[in-house]
């Protein structure tokens, strides 16, 4: 069970009202916040923000007008940080192939109807924990980017070479500047980023961009 102070928010998107209400009741019985949406369009119109306690999106794969797969594609095509909800698909007997396709496109799991309550709850719990991990990673990424944005263009060049393990003399040669200038830039880089070594600087750059040291 999720133990965060703020309860997770589970969004259930299914056009079958009785089934949707039964899932909402089950989730609420455990103290979670559950929000129902009768269609993919309704979920998009609501544009829910990511909750402090984490959450996920439980989505029927077949719905009128905008299907679950189409909703997944729309969310994936937008800003991932704006919709960090992991997706769990609900499928009918003939939709397993579609569910496998959905997982290849980023869904975390799928449940074949009818499913047991505990199976549903266990799957939701895993998705909620994943959402918290993803959100924390996204926050670290953004903080690292903001930290590096404090550097001037030249300081970023120096920072990258230092993070690659180059000594001041090597950095000076690579950039065509004096070793004393590199020393000054190095001090500024460490002060602005709050790092104390080339290794810490390398970790910061990689958090901001995994390809930042290529």
C-alpha cells in the first residue's frame, strides 16, 4: 500500500458506467482518490495535474470515438512531463494483441477482463510507485538543467571537458585559452553548480542530458 502523506489519484477511463463506478468504489475503499472519466475526450478536457502522492491512468483499450490506444498516442506525443501518469490498459478477450502493442508503446501493464480485485489493486500499486519514481527523476532532470543554465557558454564548455576528466592544461589546449583562465572558469563552474569535483559535475551533466558527455 502507498504510504505517502498525500493519497495517490487514480484516473479510470471507461465508457461502461457501472464497471467504471465499481472500480472507483474499490479504489476509494482503500483511501485512494479515484476519478472517473466516461471517455478519452473527457480525460483530455480535464487535463489533470500530477498529484503529490503519485497516480496512474487505468484505461479501457476499446472506446467509441477516441480509443484507449489513441489516447495513449496523444499523451505520448505531447510533453511527457505534463502527463507522467503510467498507463494500465483494460482489455477484452480479443484484445491481447492490442495490449501487447500498447505495452511496446509505453503502457506499464494490461489486465484482461474480468479480473480479480486484488490483481487490479496490486497492478495499480505498482503503477503508483512507478509514477513517483518517474516524477522524482523528472524533477532531478529539471533541477540539473536549471543548474547548468546558470553557466555562461564558455563555462559550459569548460564544465564538459572537466567532467570528461581533462586537467586544466588539457582544457586550455582544447579551447585555446590560458590555463589561468581555465582555473577561473573552473571555480565559477563549481560555485554555480554546487559541485566539488569532476565526478560530481559529470553526474550533474548526465542528469540534465544522458548524452551530455558524448
